[in-house]
C-alpha cells in the first residue's frame, strides 16, 4: 500500500498542505472568534499574526520536515543529535488527538445539516427557524454522537486505505468550487438590506474593541488555521523532495488561508446585521446564519447543499492530516499496521470526544474553566498546546538547528532580495517569534 511517502508532484504537496490548513479553522472558527472578539479589530490582529508569526513558522516546519524526512517524534533528535527535543513531536501528537476529538463534533454538524437540507429538498421537513433547528439537532445526544462518529469513520476510512492521492486530485476541483460558492454567498449577503453595518463591523478595526483575550485568541486562531504547532505541516513536508520551492508554497498557503477567512467573514457578518442578530453567538454562528442567507436566494436549498458538501470536503482534508500525524508516528511510517491503528486511534478519539459532542446538549450546564467541555478542549489546544508547540519549533530552528543546513534547504537565489528575505525570516524565528508567543501568554495571565 502506498503511503503519502512522497508527493506525486509539487502541486500535490501544496494541495495537501493547503487542504490541511483550510478547513473548519478558516470557515467555521474564524467568523465566530471575530464575532466574539471585536470584528474588524480581531481580523486585523489575526492577519498580523498570520503574516508575522504564522508564515515564518510554517516555513520553519517545512524546512525541518523536508530536511529530516521522518516522523515527528523522531525528527528533532535525528537532525540535531539531541533526542530530548523529540518532546516537541510528542506534544504535537497529543495536540492533534485532542483537536480531532472536538473537530469531529463540528464535522458531524455539517453531516447533520446535509441530511436536514436533503430532507427539506424532498419536502419531508420544512425548516424555518434556523436557530431552533440548530439547538434541536445539535442538542440531541444521539444525533450529535452519531454524526461525530460518522465524521471520524469517514476520516479513518481514507487514512487507513492511504487514498490521500485521490483526495489530492479531488482538491483541485473542490477547493476552487468552495471559493466560488463563497463569492456567491458574499454577493447575496452584502446586498441584503442593512448589510452595510456588518461590512463595517468586520472590515473596520476599532482598537477599543480589542482585549488581551482577543489577542490571545487571535494568535491561537492563526496557529489553528495554519495547522501549526502540531508538527503536522512538518510531517507533510517530510514526504517532499528537494526540488519544491518551499518559500513559495508557504506563501501560497498563508494567503489562501487569509483569503478564505476573510471570505467567510464577508459571507456572514453582513447577514448577521441585516437579520438583526448578534455576532457573538459562539460555535453555532455559521450554522445559524448561512441557511438564512441561502433562504434569500433562487434555488437556495440546492446551493446550500452544494456548499455543505464542499465545506465537509474541506473539513475532511484537514481531519485526514490530524489522524495522519498520529498514524505516521505510531507506525513509524511503516504501512503494515496502518489500517489497524487508524481504527484504534479513531475509536479512542471518538470516546474522548463524547463529552465535546454533548457539550451543546446534555452537558450544556456542565461548565468549568472557559466554558463547556468543548470550549475547554478548544482552549487547551489553540491557546495552550499549539503555542507551546510553536514555541518549541522556533527555539529549535532558531537556536539548535544548524544555520547552514537551513540556508541550503531554503536554497534561495543569492540575490539581495533573496538574502534579505532569509535574514529577516531567521531574525524573526530566532528572536521575535519566541518573544511574541511568550508576551501573549503573559498578557493573558495579567
Ligand atoms: N488547520 C485546520 C483547520 O483549520 C485544523 C488543523 C490543525 C489541522 C492542526 C491539522 C493540524 O481546519
């Protein structure tokens, strides 16, 4: 059986890493984070973090992955001779495990909405109050768990077969389609009566809206959306050959990710204000707002169905990379036991994810820390584990890893522009990134 052991082409690698990056993070999580933490102010700081912290980090993971060419709990020791640094890889494995456990809950919601929309189309149900459907469906423990299970099973099936190549090909069509469907939604959304207020809310940063909490969440969001701090991108780069221009690839992925996040915001915020709703509705935001936008369109239900399928696809290309990371480490890239382990890890993720699935229903009132069990898992991953993982990578690449090797990996033309790019990047990774990550942490404590 063929693993992802090498990519079929440069494009294959870009598509797979973009597939890992672009998913629930940009489409579902970004708008609700922006809605909770000040709209435009959040967007602004998110873009700054994505370019200033995310891009250099992504490049670091690519360099290390391609150079080390092994699974992430081995790579740090292999390239530096200092085995203790493999702990960064171990941490990443815990991070993706927890991440998958609540990611699959939202993936399940998409499946539920697909079923519901199908039932609407054939006339078996008639949805009108979307806020209510959301609570009805999502709060139902059986629905929530069954759909989460289906999403995990879907992912397990693909990873166990190692059919990522097929997914890679499908991305070529599905990703552009997802983007086009956003353009359609945006046009509808911004032409609704009263949309202007929403556009302003989302695009005009008001500094007074920014809290230290918002800054922490924005940093976490930039990691989450780019799959950073888990060594996931490093793993994908370890299947890469020398020819690929990783600088260009990293740039492309970062900008695509920003574009999709902004598109999601532009699709949702104008509609929120036009419908007279509140932007801070939490994780349900997208699921409550979008059907109402489609409702205002010709053949809206059909378009909505199409959108949901594309959205599910984007989520699956990300969940594949989550599971792939665990599997590549457990099997040490040996495909013999890939199938068995995919099912075992998938089952464990499901069991661990049950309280998250029930967080909007049965366990709604079981709150601690930052909120429900689900909220706490998300907080743990995005605002604690990912930043720690990212911190580890910057320290490793900036202070432990050999600089000459890095320069060779980057292989940029020896022009002035090339040299100043490398110097800036290295300076950022060595000094600026660790300081920013720590400062945001301390800011939160204060
Ligand atoms: N970036 C993915 C998303 O936004 C989530 C992810 C995080 C995937 C970490 C892999 C590793 O949906």
